[in-house]
């Protein structure tokens, strides 16, 4: 009895383990749900998905949604997109949304958009419901030198045909900002922009800024226009300040050159005085030489000394008279 009971229990355990492994590897409930939904898929195909390391629920559940929505999508297409690293559920949802909105979108294009890294469902939703992009504050300067600050709202709609390889929202914002700067810069006065802000919209729309992008620009509306600084006056002030600094530097350079020249002249004067003193020191030597050679007599030398003494006396008397007679005194 004990041996038979143990054998039965062992058999039951083996059967339970076998069934668990079977139902784990073979998605029977998923196959039943697919059949109940009208999706014709064999149990062998589901097992083959397991062998190809494909999660059957990631294929069967989107397939059920696509079949119920009336889409013509095959299991091989969904499985190949899953193996390529795409999001099968998002692609199917995008196809269903496009089908409901009467937008022509094939599975291959939707899969390519998804593999390109773009949200294909969001693109379809943006095609149905356009999106408004607000640009940052764009600063531009009119011809009169006044700064104008503009904020624009761009209404765009996704262009599904250009989603793969098309530029994004940053390009749209950059091009709109460029158009605003060009329009304001070509205006003769900032008052023209304030009076007719729609001229910016007309000019920017006429440039075809959506070329090569993944969007189609529907409208450009000016949300806000403000007057900024007087850039022209500011630049003129800076230029005048720079000219003043240059003039001061040149004047300082000329002053330094004049001071240097003055010092050179003083040095030359001292040099000439030294030469004069040197020449005067040669006079006594020359007179002594003349006395020795007999070219100058003693009386001649004495007369010369008397003349010098008389000259010094007269100079002293002249200096004394100049000191005693001040300006304004009567003689």
C-alpha cells in the first residue's frame, strides 16, 4: 500500500510539472483568446515564436486589436517589426487612429517612423489635432536702431510623409526666429512693426519655412510685441566712448614724447655748458703760454686784468641799482 501510494503521488507530481511546463511554453489561453477574437493563428506558430525568442502576447494582442479595427495586418509583419526592436503596440494604435481619421498610413511607413525613433502615434494625433509651438522671445532691431521683442505662436501639423528624415520642432522655431529678425530688420521704423504686426506673419509664411521638415505650418500668429532698448544710440555712445579713449591715449603719447624731448634738450644744455666751461678753462693756459713765448707782455696782462675788474665792478653796480629801484618808485 505504501509503495503504491507513493507511486501515485509521484505520478501526480510529474503530471503537474509536465502540465505547468507545457502551459508555460505553449500559450494555450492566448491561442484561445485569439480564436475567440477571430484571429486565425495556429498553436505551432505560437510555439515557434517562443523558439524565436518572441513574446507571443506582444504579437497576438496587437493583432487582435488590428483585426477588430478592420486592418489588414499579418502576423509576420508584426513579428518582424518586434524582432527589429520596434514597438508593435504603438504602431498598431497609430494605424487604428489613422484609419479612424481617414489618414492613409501603411504599416511599412508606420514601422519605419517607429524605428526612426519618432512617436508615430503622436504624429498621427498631431495630424488630426494640430499643435501650437510658442517661440522664445526673439530680439530684432529696426533700421531706426530701436530693439523690438517678438513672441510668435506657430500652428503646425505633422506631415507623415516627411516624418522619416524630416527636421523637428527646433528647426521650425529657428526658421521662424530668422524670419522675424529679417522682417523687423528690413522695417524703416519700429513703429511700422507695432502698427502692423501681421506683416511679420505674412513675410514668414511666404518664405516656405516648413520645407524639409516633418511638419506643415498652418499659421503664424504674433502673440506679443514689445519695444526694447535703443540699440543704435547705445552703439553710438559706445563708439564715442571708444573714440574718446583713443584720443586720450594719443594725447598721453604726445605728452610723453614732449616730456622726453624736453629732457633731451636739458641734457643738451648741460652738455653745452660743460663745453663752455671747458673752453674757458683753456684761456688761462693760453695766456700763460703766450707770456712764456713773449707774445703777451706783462703790461698787456695787467691792462686785461684792470678791464676785467672794471667790468665786474660795473656789473655789481648795475645789479645793486636794479635791486634798489622797484617798479613804481620815483627816480
